[in-house]
């Protein structure tokens, strides 16, 4: 974590389930963001899993294409094991949903840069708090491309996730997706 960020932001949430090799202690790049959103968790969840619509409201998401699951309809939402292609932070990524629990507010996917040497794991927690939701998102990255970008712009990933959270908040405050 860049030294310019508060130390609390560098502390991983113990509720995040990391695949082998991707825990914040094993990965060269780690980012943690959190935000309280004054909207119900099910509304926040609906915006978050509607990946095909991300480019309409999150400006760091481009060309999201959800790949069909064998024997299932393609749909516009993330589900367990769904693979999707997209561009984010200027990199083409192919991702697969590894954790999907709408009732427990848990979503995670892995990702690999198609042209850039980067491997990631991105996790989300949605925790109901009163009439709102605490949204926690963490990501770890491997690969020389990830390390190089982190050295050049250490706040870039944190700022990108802050943008994602602020955009998610704006959408959720407006109610559920159409």
C-alpha cells in the first residue's frame, strides 16, 4: 500500500476469502476500499452483479462481454463460474466469478490480463448496516505489469476503486436497476 494512504486502508478484511497465492500477504499489490452506502444491500448487489451495465455508470469499465455458461442462458448478470471479458485500467481482462453469495453479500472474481502480464483476485463484501450497506472491496495482483504500474502510480488502483464505489453509491441511491 502506498505510504500516502492511511494505514487502516492497508489492513485486509478478515472476512475476505482468498484463493491460494492471492492473500494480501502473498501478493505484491493489494488495495482495500470501503464505503457506507445509504441503500439496502439487495439494491447495491443488483447494481454490482449487473456487469453488462457497468460501462453505463462506471467510467473505468469498458466492453464488458459476459460469456455463456455451458447449458445456461447468457444473461446480463454475474453468476457463479460466469466468465466475462472487459477492459479496465486500460487492460483487457478475462475474469471468472469464483464466489457468488447474494444472501451473504459475497462476490469475487479472478482475472488475467490478455496482453498485459497481470493476474488478479477481486473480492466484494456487502454488509447490511441499519438502513444502508457497508461495501468492502479488496484486490490483489501478481505479475510484472501489476508491480510496474503500482510503482509508477501507487494510488491508481485505490483511486479507481474509490471511483467505482462512488459510482455504485450514486446508482444504488437512485433505486434498483431497471
